[in-house]
C-alpha cells in the first residue's frame, strides 16, 4: 500500500469528530433552515444542550489512539464495578454478624 494523504504520519487513518464546546457531547449536526438553505450561513447545533454556532471544534485523532482510549475507559469502568461489588459484600457480611450477636 502507498502512503495515505489523510493523516500526518501516512500510516493510519485520521478520525475527525465534531463536539460541542459547552457539554463535550458528540451528538452535534447541521441545522437546515431558510438561512442556510442555499449554503449562505451554515449552522451547527448540539442535540443535547441546544447550543448552536456557525461551526464546532473538530477533534482529529488516529484510529489507534481512539482504540487505546476506549480500552482505558473500559478498564476503568470494570475496576469501578469491582470496587462497588466489594463494598456491597462487606455490608452484607457486617449485617450477618450483627444478627448473630443479638
């Protein structure tokens, strides 16, 4: 394969994601109304917080970095679940001991 022209390195795919600067949501899109019907005034709007602007910031990242970030978030979520399960188990054990003492 030849070098790609879409990324800086020439080795991986770049992913471009628009996001809302107010709530950091990726749920954004163009609003089609009379003002921008003919392409005169483009307008974007966040569907979560209703913030609108002419354009939103674009995050440019490589596919590898995105996969690493997703894996990191999954590991944090799993670790958090394990901690919650341990806390719940300790509470159950304490309640059983209190019942036996009475």
